[in-house]
C-alpha cells in the first residue's frame, strides 16, 4: 500500500453548532417543508450560520483547487458542511427536483474550472 500525504484544514470541518456541539441530533430544529438547512438557527447558541459554513467551505476548497499542482483532490468533510458547499454550486430548486440529500458518507465529485465547480456525481456509500 502506498502512503499518501495529507493535510488537515480547519476550513473543511463540520458546521459549528455552538452549545449543541456533541449533543444528540434530536435536539436540532425540525425542517419546515421546502427548508434546505438550518439557516441562522445555531448563531444564537454560539454556532455558525449556513452562509458562514458555506463561505468557509467554498473559500477553502477553491483555494485548494487553484493550486497549479492539484489536478485531482480528495477532500473529506461532514454531511452538513458538504451540503452547504453543494448549495453554492447547485440551485435549491435543482436539488429538490433531483431529490439530492447529502449526509455523512456522501460522495460529491466536481469538475473545477477557473474558480467554478460543476457537480458530476452525487451519491451515498452504504456500509453493510
């Protein structure tokens, strides 16, 4: 097996849930019909807004991809942060139409071209 180098980047971490960090997800608010994320809910509890997560993920990943020696990159993050990242590149209406759900173990494959990303694949690996 060949060892590959890697780098940990804080910009790819999961959504900051503030005081809800490490607590059961049953405490998270329930989504209303058509709602695609938690929006600003966790800000009042010391966490991040959806836009903050999205901007952090977009900034980190586009910076990685802009490096001239990065032809193929594997980036690993959590479902919530990945979902917010995807919302930047795929319209909410398209996500609903295609019934796209991003959870942990989801695989998102993008094509990067001069600061823009296009979704090629979205799927979930099921471990049995």
